C-alpha cells in the first residue's frame, strides 16, 4: 500500500483528538484513540486515493461536504468506545500493520530519534552500530568528538559555502514548500503510528495480484496495483480493526459475506485501469518519501555488505547485527 491511502483517516483522527481535548484529563484516559477512529471510519464511506492531486482534491471535498457527518460519527464513538481497564487486549499482529511508514516509526523508536527520515536512516544505522556497548542500547544520537569519529563509506561531508542571498519571493516559496513537506511527512508518519488497519486492504491486494498474474504479461505490466486497490476499496464497506479478536471476526465476515464482491470489484478495477491508464506526469502520494526509502535501503545494504535488506526486514537485521557486535565485545572482555 505504498501509494494508496484513505483520506478520511487523517481527518477522522483530527476530529477525534479535537473532541477528546474537550473532555477532562481523567475521562480522556478511558478512551483509546485507535478504537474511536476505527469506529468512525467503519461508519463513513472510504475515500482511497493514490496521487498527490487526488489527496488534495478529496480532502477538500471531505472538509466541505462530509465534515458534519464526521463530527457526528465521532460523537457516537465517544458514547460507544470507552475502554474496559480489566479486559486484556490482543494487539494487531505486525504483519497486518506492516508498511513503509510503520517501519520508519519503529526505526525512530529503536534508534531514539523521533524526527528520523528515510534519507537519514543509513547514517543513523551506522552510528548505532558504532556505538554498540556490551550492555547498552543502540542509539543514533550524535556522539561527542572525543568518543566518536565517523569513518565509513558515507565519508565526511564537504564543508558547504554559506547560502547566497535570496530575494523575498524565493524565500517565501521555500517557506511554503517546507511547510507542505512537513505536513505531508506528518501524514506519512501518522499512517505508521496508528495501530489500526482496514483489514480489507491486504485482502484486496492479494486478490488483485492473483487476478493480475492471470493476465497476459504485456497487459499485466500496464496494471497499476495501487489504482486497482483504491477502486475496489472505495466500493467495499470498510472493516477497520484495532485488536486481534476483531481482526478474526472481520476476516470471517470478509470471507463469508464479501468474497464475491471483492473479486468482482477487483476485476472491474483492472478493466478500468487498462482502459484509462494514469498519465505519466501524475505523482503518486508519498512518492518522494518512498524514493528516499529505496535509496536508504541501497545504502544500508552497502554499509552491511548485503543485498537482502528491505523496509520489511531492516529492523530485524539491525537488531541481529547489534547483538552480534555486542557478543563479539563480550568475548573480547573475557
């Protein structure tokens, strides 16, 4: 789901947080943000998009046309979704939550850098490995000059000349561009932080891949998986889950009640995508972040002299590498 997102997720989360702020701190503790958002999203029409332009247009439409409906459904969530402190919750499996943004969030936590971006990951990984101690945790914070000297394939960056003076219009343009980038990145990270998922996403993707695999290879190459997925999901009832028990119930519902509808919608989506392919100039949602991710994986592979590291396994590989270096240090001390 690299470039397929439900526009309503960020809007619903904003409304959930706004309504929670009106409650007393003690009452706020009785709610789980993911539960409130999932409740609301399951009662609103999905609006999956795949491009930056689609995101902007759909978000504007939701704010203008659906905002009162969003407000009301979140109010109902507050009446229906108070948590039971005595009930044991089974979290969603990481396999269900897996995504590029999710991996970056986990790397931020593991490396102790909440602002980490994909283009900073290789250097952060290197620092974490160089800072391994026998009993300490890996952190990517910049060490002092006395204790650390960067000496890797990344090399030292050349000193940059002071920026040239710029005129006011150019400065304003840069400021606006920076603000847009920061907002887009916040939405990207938000996807990774939320422990809920429309369980139909992975199901639709699996069905779409299967149907595409049966096409002639020349036709299959022309099918945009993200476009097919968005089309199908926008014509199916959302099934957002926040825990393992709900996940199993919704999977059963999808199998018993929605299987034929899923297959039909995917087939129609493939036909439409083949008939009306997206023009080359259309930019996918979060394109630049995923490009940064791909470059980061290439650099991490070079750093560790490997070729199998991806966003799906980088955290496990990093943990294994740190533990191996820690074990080597222990042996040296004996």
